[in-house]
């Protein structure tokens, strides 16, 4: 279709209360069927300004206070952008994506290029699949030089550096054998197999002959147990172990032990501590004074009671004296205990040795009754371990091995360590930084907050006061300063800048260009508000946006926008310095208003500076350069046929049989609707609507088959009465 065939059809509603005014642009393509319609629709309650294409509504603005007031749709009429009466804005709700800096977005919001935002950003979801607050805390805890994936060999090598006694390593098997296959040494246990060996050693350092064996045949003995002299054949030298009246007997003789010896036991010993009875002497030396080592009789154990022991704090001592040979060149020794009354509190046992006429100093003998804290006992080792292997509690010390604490441990001063290995228990309360379980560092599973998927996480816990939290900063910063702070109610403050989405190998220092530098898609829930200027005016900073959408935004400086701008009530887009020339939305009347200052005389639509349509401000006259073009609509050919004025004002019926017409969607009463109808006859009859009023009250007679008739219909009462006219008949 030539440019000369492109027309504009304007249907006013002047004089009709039921017609909706509209402007139709016809002939946008070569076929002449591509039409864009600008129409004002009124449903009896609300008014809608609608832009429609051939397949559906493209754009609409409504004053509906309880629904969608603004809509941008795709070619089939499906909304891509919607603004609700409460200010809610929906983008790509049903299909499609929103792209910034890209013509082929792959996400609901796809940004290609840098994002520069002045002010704070609140993110309720994740950034690049991660929770900023939680992941940021986790990153702070990663040791310097941490690497990515490790091979199985590398993991094994690492484990070997911390395994061994006390490491806490809990293996599934040892050399492929389950733990249940080993006998326990620290608990009762049962074995079901046969243990074979030359010697079964029981208890401490007891050593049995390599030929000795102990065999239990799987039953409980209630009689004697016999030990064979050798081999498997009993002999006369077999000995029996028996229980007689509660006494253990060996070959019929009572076995003496700590439970049945003592006074009245009948035990007849051959010697006492290796001495026969004739070698022991008991003497009362209370009146003899102390004796010298030279005076001690040789070969005899002497028991004395004396009050003359030098340096003894007691009145009386019981003394055992032993000397091997007579003479001043041989040593003697003494053991002594308290022989005084109960008022003498020194109950310790002492030892001394002497030579010639002098005794050495008293040496306290340590027992389970006098050792322990404050006793003064200075041992060389403790359980075979030298003192240098223990940590000092009263001085600075260093541990070269791993230390495991199984209970609560309190450190009151500085603790320096290379590795602090906690137990494998799940709890938030592993390390307390204050004397309360509310201020802790821990590790456990089951977290589902943010990007945590019901799994393990390291926890940093504070009490539930909303004005408390976590602080990061350097030593020179005061309590009113810092690098970063995170409150317990989730409010994050960063002193300088944040850089997101550049991967694990990013070495760029943030803040060189942007305070917030995001590489990747972003999602914002809520308003995006520019910062104040130096004089305190909100939202006056210059803002450049390559592609996007702003909500409730006032800019007093330069703004570059290549997308939609949502305006609040009474706000708009102003041309020049006066509010008299602007587009704006009046919330009180629910109208979208285009107005101009008093000096302007009209509205002009141009094509490359060439005027195509002009609306004069003072008179309302509309002038058009070019044709006024309307749609031409073909109807059904037989049966019930509806003339729908919402589809156009020119219709054609090529009759293939009898037709019964219905006229619909006339303009409201008080406004005018009209249309023309072309009928190509085939000899069949037409039944007109009863609302049609023909001249003289009689419908015209149709022309012969093959001939064409033209009719015109007009109504101004909403279609109650249609006035029908014959424009021409019998045309070829």
C-alpha cells in the first residue's frame, strides 16, 4: 500500500452518550490491514484510554480505583507491565523477561553492564544465589591461603598430620575390620571365636612361662579346677584349686591374702620382711635418749619409743632402726611415726639415715594421706611424665602437641595456640566470648535461613537485643567508628564499598569507581531513592539509567531514561520551567492529564518535523494532513450475523444464504454511532433488527443476485433506534 493510502479515522462521541471516541491509524503495512486504534472506553463507571493493535490491546491508562490503572501489553494483549491502584507495579508477570543493556534477557531481570546506585540497597533474597550477611560472615572465617577442591591423596596426607592418639579421628574400620570385631580393653566384652597363642598374660607385668596355657571349655565350673603337671594326661602331681567354705585353697591348703590374714588368722610366717623372729628386737628407749648410728646394733631391727629425735615437732616418736654391720663406717637408717597424743597434729612418717655419730635430716615420706596441693611434694615425674611436659597455670607456657578438653574450659588470660580443635558436637555454644551462653561461636546442622539448605553452618550468636550485633574495624577506630557492623535484627553497615559477583579469583579492591559494584543480575524489592544533595534536598542528584524502571522518583537534575517512568499522584513530566506544560496524573479525579501553559495554542503531532495532526487549544478543532482511514470488516455470509461497532464502522456481507443481522456495541445514549454496510446479493432474504427505522417504515427491496446494495445506519440513543438509509442499489 502506498503512503497516500494511509489514513486516520476519528470517531468522536459528540452528541452521543453511548459512543466511545477513538482515533484509528490505518495502513501501517503494505496490506492496509495493520491498524492502531487510540480509544477512550467508558464502562459506566471508569474511563480507560486504550491503544489497540490488530491482535489486541497494546497500552491502556484507566482511572479505575480498584484495579489496573496502567498497562503495557504484548501484541496479543497479554500484560507485560501493569500498575495497580495501590501503586503495585508488575513486570513480565505472565511471560517474558526484563533486560537492561541487553536485547535478549535470560532472567526476569537481566542486567548487562555496570550498576551504579547512590545510597543503600535492601535485598530480601540472595545475590548470585548467596545470602550476603551469612556468606560474608563465613568468608571472614576462612583461613588465609585456603584452596578449592583437593584430591583424595591430598586429603589423606592432611588427615595424617592430625591423626593418632587424642586426635578424635573416628574411623569406620581398621585394616578393613569393623570395631565390633575387636575386644574392648576399657569395658566388659565377649568373644565368640578361638584365641590362639603360646601365652595368655593376665594382669599388669605378670609374666607366665611360654609353655603355660589357660583353656576355658565354655562351661561354668562348680567343682575343683585341676592344673596338670604337663601335657594333656593327668598325673599324681596334679594340683586342685577349690573353694572351701568361702576360702580359696591350693591342693587343700588355705591361700592367704589381704582379706584373711591378720590377727587371729592362724597365718604362721617364716619371716617378717625377710627377718626371722630372732632377728627382731623391741626396746623401750624412753629413758635412754636418742642413739647414734654407731650405737645401733647390727643385723637387728630395733623398735624404740623416744622423745629425743632432733628436729621432730612431736613429743614422742615410734622409731624403727636398722643397721647391717657394726662399726662407725656403716650406715644406719630409721623410720619414725607419731607416738604422741591426739593433740600432736603431725602424723607423717619420716625417714633418716646416719653415719658415725650423726644422723641426717628428717625426710618426710609421702603417702596418699599427705600428698596433694600444699603438701610440698616435689616429684620428678607425674605418672611417668616429666614436669616439662605439662602446661603451667601460673606462668606463660607453650604446648607443642594437641590438647583435648572434654568439659567446660575457662581461659582468664591470653591463650596462644596454633590449632584449637573443638569436639564434634553440634551446638552454637562451642566458644563463649562472654560469661553467658548467649554470646557464643559454634557449629551445627539444620540451618535453613537464606541460602542454607538444612545443613551445617558456623554460627556467631549474640543476645536478642536489637541494638546489639557484630563490629569489624581496626585498632585506631573508636567505638563510634568502624569498617562494618551487623545488628542482630539484620541491619548491615559498610563504611566504604561492596563488590559482588566477580568470582573467587577477584583481586580488585572495591570503591575505586562505585560504592556498590555488582557483576550479575540483581533484584530490588522496594523503592530505589537517590541520595540527598549537599543542601539536604532529597532526590536531587543526577541519575543516569541505561534501561530500567523508576517508582516515585523526583529528579531536579539530569536523568536519562530509556524505559517507563512511574509517577506519583500529582507528579508528572514537565516541559520547561513551568508546571503549566506537563503530563501528569490527577489522583483525585483519576484522570491522565495533558496540559499546556497559556502561551501555547495547540497540540501538534508530527512526522520528522512535518505536521500530521493538529488540535487547536481554544476551539477544539482537529486538522489532519492526509487521509482519514477506517477499518473495513467482512461479516459472516449466512445465518446470524453480528455487526460489532467495537471492530469498526464499515462492514461488507457477501451473501451465501439468508442473513439475520444484530447490531451491537453502539455508543452510549447522547453520543452518535454510525456505520455503512455493503451487501452483495445472491437472491436470499435479509432480516433486519426490529430497532431499525426505515424511511416510510418499510425496508428496501434487495437488488437481484450479483448486484451490490449500500446502506447507512445512525443511532444517538445507544442503539434503541437505528435510522436506516439506502445509499445506493443495483451497483455492479
